[in-house]
C-alpha cells in the first residue's frame, strides 16, 4: 500500500490512541502469522475483519435502504437487488 493509503487510514485514529494501538497490535499479529506460515489463517482473519467493518459503511446503509424499499414493494422489477447482483 502507498503512503497515501496508509495516511488516510491512520488519520482516522488521530483522536483515539487506544484504537490506534489496538490496530498496531492486530497488524503485528498478522505479520507474525504470515512469518510463521499461517497465511491461510491470516486470510480468514482479514476476511472476518472486512465482514465486521461492513455495517459501518455507506454501502451497508444503502443496501439496508434498498432492502427496506424491496420489502415495502416500492422497487421496480429492474431494481430488484437479487437481479442486480446476478448481473455482476
């Protein structure tokens, strides 16, 4: 990752030193796991982290809104989320 990407990540921890420290510990654990040859376990941990972050994203809020519109019957058939995903 570039310095710009890391800078944008770490800036979000500017006001939370405890969270920054925890992230540093997690990164250290990942590094150690990779060095020990536990790459597949590290990948699973990263996938779990990605999944856990999802509720904090704008994508999650948009998907929830789309779901709510679908349940309420307020979507046109072409906007059906299951059809949109199939086309990807």
